[in-house]
């Protein structure tokens, strides 16, 4: 018996394997017994969306004996001969010669039925949901994207930098941080504010990172173009379909680069990710297009073929004010755009990705470069249909005096950011970067409506299973 193949390999090599001995292992999706003395077992091993049809001849006593143990969810090793299938549903099937049941799954209690389950239900059985078509397909796309992100940057000579997960700075300044502490509740009792943290593990307050940007800047200002790609944490209490408390972000940081260069890299990255899903995840994409989001393939095709719309914030505000739409939140210069405004721009007006640039400085973090108008910063938010913001980035303030002004205005203590200031005192250069949320990218490319389906183990307010 040859070595065991993944089912995706069997399909890829099916012509060469016809008539040959093949063995596979996986989990049963369904079993169907026909009257003519055969049972059909649909086997899936997660390597691809398609199941391999296993044909079990019930006139073989040793196989027939096993059949009662074979039901949805049980795990099998199947050895057999690959043959052309007379059925219309599949090109090949495996005529079983030997079956080993690794583990049974009691049909009376197995939580996954053949019918379609709601995503809400599947979230309650997070340990079994990767066995469904949709979550399996999402996992494969997410895997391919993660690798493609590295490929994209490595091919462009960006260095991969691992930035810390435990930090002492709050990059976005939004205060939505998780504290990291080894202090016990009794240590905290009667504590005198921040002083209590002198007794803590690091001798000062520390947090889970909200972004690796500031540390990536350190390396960009020594090595040129770098990127960091890892988990980030935000305690924002927003129970929406686009927010997680733990999510993955890829953050390139480019030295000698202005906002235009930043926009170009971001657009190239998005297009490369769409391209890789078209070329390497075609079967899963077709599934998403059929069962999850019917506009998906057409929309992604447009993303590939059309240039991204670039629009100054000021102009976007004007467009929204004159749109004649009845928005729930009024739009005025100086306010953050709401989801309804983003949707109008991407879904109704432009019908594709839109990059908004040059936001009021008051609504953006301290590190963004102040424009000559002194009112706006060289920021960019890239919005896409269905999701809204998928990328946030900016040119960084590289001028010492402007940076100090910004920090004063935002109430950021110079002592805590001495190192960041020094980077502007010694060999400062124009530099830019952005952050792309992996889960929002996965949502965009698979059509899953809720971000909880775009990550294996979602963390949201009140939920941290496993
Ligand atoms: O716009 P944000 O907050 O930008 C930064 O953190 C910058 N420091 C990035 C940089 O310039 N290096 O976040 C970037 C992206 C968002 O556009 C979004 O895709 C994703 O991160 N994101 C989230 N994804 C899921 N859940 C959340 N709570 C998210 N917050 C941000
Ligand atoms: Mg943002």
C-alpha cells in the first residue's frame, strides 16, 4: 500500500492515480446506502472543499461489518483503488478494499447534522465548526493569505520584524488596552494609583500591544522597509461584526516614503491578495460566491481591474453632505465618518475600494504628519464595500518640532516616548506605513458577514472560549 495522500492531492493527480491503490484518512461527512449492495461514504480531510466519495461494497463481509460504525463525523482510514466515477457529481471515487475506523461519532449526539447550521449555533461548538464547509474554506483562505502576505513583502525586500506583544506604550492613544500584570487582587487593595505598578513584574504599567507600529518605526529607521505581522489586542467594547478584542495585523513601515508611496503599497497589497485567492483558492471562492455572498467574485474582479479611488476627507464630507441621503448621523468637517457614510461611499457611490486621505488632526493619533494647512494630517483610511475600513495608515511626523507640538496637543508625556523623539533627533527621514487587519481582509475575500467567522478562535466582549 502506497503512502496516505491528502484528498486534495488525490484530486490534483487523479488522472495519474486512476486504477492505482490509494489510501486516505479523514472524517465522514455523510453516508448513503444504496439498494444495489453498496454504500457511499463522503470523506473530507480539510485539504480541500470537495469530499472524496468512498464506495463500500457490502458483499465484502469485513467491510459490511464496519458499516454500522460509520456515521457523520467518525474518522477513517480508507485503502482502495481509485476509479473513474459513473456518477455525475464527481470524476473519481475510491473503491474501498480496507477500512479502519479510528473513532466513532455517536449519531444520536453528534452536534453537526448534514443540514446547514447557523453561524451563531456553530460559534457555540467552536471545537467542531472547522469541520463545516464554510469554516474549513475560511481556514484555507486565511492560511493562504497569511503566507501570501509574507511573500508580498519578502519579494519587495521588506524585512520581517517581530515586535513585542507586551509593551509599555499605547500606539493609538485610544486607551483601549489590556493591562498585563502579575499583581494579585490583594496587592491592588488600597493601592495608590500608578505607584502600585512599581511592585509589578516589569516595575511599570504594561499592556498587550494595540499595534507594532512604533517599534516597527525603530527598525525602519535603521534598515529601510520592514513589516511586522502578529496578534494585536484592543479592549474596545464594541460588539460589532467588524471588531475583535484579539486580531491579527500586518504593518509595513517604509523609510524614505511619503503618503503617495504608502497608498501605492497598500493598493498593490490588496490587489495581490485578491489575485492569490483567485489563483490559489478558486474552489473555495466559488463556494463563497454561491453560498455566502453572491456579489463576491464580481466585486473582487473589479478591485483587481480598477484603480482605487483616492479622496481627501474634506471632499468626502462635501459629497456626503450633498448626497441627499438620510443619514442617521449628520456629517460635518471634524467628525469621524460612521459606518453608514463609509457604506455610501464604497457601496453606492464608487462601488469599490476608496482611500480617504488628509483627516483632521484632532481625530487622529499623535504620530501622523501634520500637513501644511496645519489642520489636517497625512493619514489614509482604505474602505472597501461590505466591511468599511480595512487599512489605516499615515505618513509619520518626522520633524522634531512638529512632533513635540503634536504630543503637547494630545497630552502625551515626552518622558515615556523619549526614544521616539530621539529617532527624530538622529537621522530622521520621511517615513510611512499602514496596518491591514487580517480578519477584515478575510471577510472581504470570503464574504463572511461577521468577523467572528474570519478567525479560528474569536475573542469579543464576554467571549474567550478555549
Ligand atoms: O487604523 P488602525 O487602528 O491603525 C493602526 O493601528 C496603525 N498603528 C497601523 C499602522 O499605521 N501601522 O488599525 C489598522 C487596521 C484597521 O484598518 C482594521 O483593519 C484593523 O486594523 N483593526 C481591527 N480589526 C479587527 N478588530 C478590531 N478591533 C480592529 N481594530 C483595527
Ligand atoms: Mg483606523
